[in-house]
C-alpha cells in the first residue's frame, strides 16, 4: 500500500497542472496564472537548492570536514610538542 501511495504521489508531481485543468470544462485563465502554476514546482526546487547552497557557502553546516581536520592536526601538534619537550628533558641540554 505504501508503494502505491508513493507511486501515485510521484505521478501527481509529473503531470502538469495545466493538463489536469484542461481535462475539465474550458475556463478562461490568464497565461500568467497558467505559467506560474506550471513553473511553481521548478521555482520552489531552485529556491530550496539556493537556500542549501548559500547555507553551505556560509559554513552553517554542523561540523564541516575541514574543521575536523584542523582540530585533529592541532591535537597531533600538541602531542608532538609534549613528546619533543619530554625527550629534550630526558637527554639534557648539552647533548
């Protein structure tokens, strides 16, 4: 049943609204209204894509990969500095 609902939902998205309206009694509609009704799904899709694109460009995603890499490199650098300091103390200043 669930797949039937999904299939009919996708089918509903694929059928142009103007074709559905044309199947009923002929009613005079402005070409602007018809164009907006037919292009509304595409405009919404482009708007959602633009929203996510700009959100990603501003770095508003929870934790981007570059941030994780930078934090990891800082932890590695701190650990290496501690190791180098411990080795210098162990060997003494004159060696």
